[in-house]
């Protein structure tokens, strides 16, 4: 036997072992009826046929329509808007005033505002001054105010 025959034989063994292993590990497990029943009972679930599911779904939609039409409409609760007077001094970093805005309930996440300013290369464009920031503003609006107003 020469080297090429031994190498070909080894490659064939490796390839066949890989195929057998892939087939073995990619097979879906099979469950017995008793195993399925035990799983459903443990997780408090049931099995429905497609027809039973459709019937229940239609009944739920019909009940939702009737309850929606007979329900008294309640006006939505007005959203509270907070206003904060932000003072930016020369040399302040965005993380500092973003934290102030978060503590004043103006923004939800100081890190998100800082990331927005960094992503849009606006950190160096922020001007010192006093700004009125509202809680209903988006990061884009806050950035626009901080970079354009001079005072």
C-alpha cells in the first residue's frame, strides 16, 4: 500500500463518519403518547384540533366585538410632560447633562442620548447656555436645541 491509498481510505472513513454523525444528531426525537400526555399535564396545556381552534377563535372575536361596542369610552389620561431648564457650561460633557435629564424624567436613558450624540458627531457642536427641554422631545430635537441655540 502506498501513501495515496492510505490517505484516500482515511478520507473516506472521515467523510462517512461525518455523514453518519450528522444524520444521527439531526434526527427529531420521537415521543410516545404517554410522554406527550405527561408533558401537557405538567405544563397545564391541552391539544385542540384545527376546527376546535377556529371555532374558539371566532367566538372570541365575536365576544370582543360585542363587548367593544357596548363598552363606555373613557377618554385617555393626559400624558404628563416635564419641562427642565438645562444649564450647559463650557467644558461640560454630554454624559453629565444627559444624567441630569434622566434624573429629571425628561429622557428614559442617559446612555442612549449620549450614544445618539456620539453617533451623529454632535458632542463637539454643543453650545454652552440655558435650554428648556421637555419630556416629549425626541433625541434629535434635544440635539438640535443643544447645538444651535446661542445664549
